[in-house]
C-alpha cells in the first residue's frame, strides 16, 4: 500500500539550507554566513529573556499585545495593524497560506530571498521570477510578469543575498503598477542598517495603501535570531485574515520580553549601525582593492563575485576560507554560483577574511 502523499508542489521544494557554522576541528570558527550581528543581543534583552524563564510553565499571552504596543510606540503605528510571528519567516508563510492557492502566482525578483519561492510552492501556488538589473530588482521587469493569476509580490528591500535596494520612488512605482487585489509584501529585514536618503522601509506606503504590508525582524540588528521573532504592519483586513490562521501562541513569552527590551535599547541599535557603517565600507573597499567584484550593499553583508576559473572560483575561495575557520555563504541556490555572501563580522573576523582572500588570490 502506498503511504501518505503531500499536496502537489511540496515535493518540488528544495528545502532552505541555513548558513553552515562548521570548520575543521581545532580551528576557531567565525560564522559569517547568516547575517547575524557581531554585537550580539542587547544586555537588556538578555536580562528580560532570563527573567521570563520564571514563567516557562505558563502559556504566553496569545496576541503579543505588550510587544505590539512597544513596536507601535517606537514607530508611531496603530497596534491593531500589527502582527507578530516566530520570525518574519512565519509571517511570510502565513501570507502565502492566506493569499495563495493552486493556480495563483506569486512574483519575486530573480535573486530574491529564497523563502518566497518556498512558501509559494508550499501553498500550492506558482512562484514567478522577474529578471534583475545589476543584481537589483527591476520594477519594469516585475510589472511585465504580472498576470491575471498574480496574487502576491514579494520584495526584499534591501535584498538578501545581493545587498542591493530599491529607492522609495521605485517601490512606489511598483505599487502604482499593481492591481488593487495584488498584495505587495515589503520585506525590510535589514532596514535599520540602510544609510541611503532615498530609502523607505515601507512604513509610509503601508500607511497610505490598502494592499501593502511590511515585514520586519528581530533577528538581524536586534540580535535575537535564536528566539524567532518578527513583526508585520498592514491593512486591518490582512492582519485579521492572518490572525485567523496563525497558531494561537505563535510567539513565546521569552521572545516577547526580549523583543520589548531590544526595541527600547536604542544605544545598542546605534552601536550596531555604527559598527556596520565602518566595516561595510572597509570590507567593500579592501575586497575591491584585491580585484574582487563587490556588489554595493546597504545591508550587513556583501556579495563578493569570483571569476569562474578553476582554482579561483567562489567554490575554491569558500573551501580556502573554511579551512581557516572563516565560514561564508555559498549562494548557488539563488542562481549565483560565482559569488559568496559575507556577513559584516567583528573587527578581527573582517581583517582575517581580507587577509585570507589576499592569500587566496596570490597563492
Ligand atoms: C530578506 C529576509 N527576510 C526574512 C528573513 C527571515 O528572518 P527571520 O529570522 O525573522 O525569520 C531573512 C533572514 O535571513 C532575510 O534575509
């Protein structure tokens, strides 16, 4: 007898492969493969997390009420328009399950964050990729791919793994070109790091539209990746739909407590931004000076391209760096086999990467 069979689409998914964190035995590992912050979590968030340990036997409050109030007050938002989740990954899944089904299409850019494709297939719908220009989402190309079946458009801004972004004018142009029944999902996981005057995370577009949501995460600048915490702001109708299908206790109490403390620790966030400003610029400059192609990034990571020559390729560089405990991210699954993604790390790790790549290129 045949066993249970998942819905069509599920077995066509290539499961997401997280950044590796191993290197040869005895070598100190610098994990620069998951865009985590080198500053760690705020001491205030850690203390709140520990204190929450007193209540592990109790179910958490189910609507993340206090956390939503803290986020609302920080960003000037209506808490009723917020939804918290177990990482923004959960929010992306909920959006797909609520708005997509067999026969529907969800659009993303060619090298967009992989989870969009996964959640679309998981919902039984069809992911559609639009070509990029200079590793950057292309509004005209995205709009050209819209069909009667399009229900969702996912845009990571800035994008992972390329580090590029769309200026607000371009995001507005994309939105203006979409039908009112298409939901535009702005994924601003790296928004806090962006230093560009023409960037807007999505707060303004969400405030003025009925078909735009923005997802944010506590995993990146707030250093709470291990707790799984994200939030979304959107029109009341979208929030209401997702609240119907989410798990009743989708955010844990320790995560809520740590999130509230993290969002209140502005000095810690400022220190993370300052660290990133300094080392993102330094890495970009030093790696370019080695003759490597570095795609200009506004996130806390850079995409470094290598020539596809034996001995010099991204795969060779990855093996060379891993031997030295420097763990970067292969991005073949994003259609980028000739590049590696490097997270801005602590000073020592950044220096070691540049030194090792110099050695790699001159050996
Ligand atoms: C663009 C983008 N969106 C969402 C996520 C998921 O973040 P979370 O840890 O909140 O699930 C990531 C994490 O790598 C990301 O790069």
